[in-house]
């Protein structure tokens, strides 16, 4: 539940000015202040499970779905993976392949870095640390995908759009 608390209280206002990740990253308005990534990193450390069964993933995803549905008026897509396998996927009516592709792009960031896509987004400003992913449109360097940590290892993702 605290995942939504962090995202609701630390949202960047973004205007799309281009295509792909570079357009998103360049679109942050100068007057906007980037949120501190320390709470996001602390949450990654705090949210560690000792096991994850399909029924647990479905229950957590269901809670996340309800929170997102109450928070956002737009359609929702959600996906949970564990050990490279899809555990749960749900798309609002009218969503399709492009939305699923967007979920996969965000997941790819978590799988490569071991950090949430929002943390990577915040960490990418003012340096070239994640330039390879920003320039590669198969990655989604934006918020929306969070680490699934089991026994102190990133074992999968919780992703929404």
C-alpha cells in the first residue's frame, strides 16, 4: 500500500515534448523540483518478502489495482512477474498490445538495474548513467515498475501503467 503513498506524494509534472524516453526526460519543466530518491530506495529496502506464491501475487496486485482505480481516472494496466515468468496480468477494457508493451518496457528497467523504474528515472538527471536505456526505446525509464524482492534478491516486478 505504501507504494501508492510514495508515488502520489512524489509526482513530477511532465509535459511530453518528444518521442521515447528522451522526450519524457527532456520534458521535465525547469520550475519543477525532482523528488528525493532516498524514500524510494528506503521503500525498496523495506519491501522484502520471504516467499511469493501466485495467490500472494494476485492478492497484492488486486490491492494495487483497487488503489490505482480510485486514484486515476484513466485505464489501468498491471503486471507481476517472478523469476522471469508472468504471474499476473490485467488490463482495463480497451487497453491492448501497446499498453502491455509499455509495461514490459518499464519491467526491463527494473530487471536490468535492480531498482524501481522511478528511482532510475530520478537518478538519470544530470548525468549519463542510464544513457543506454534512455536512448533505447525498448526501455521505459519512467515510474511504474517496482522491484519484487524475495530473500534480499530482486526476483521480479510489480508494474502498472
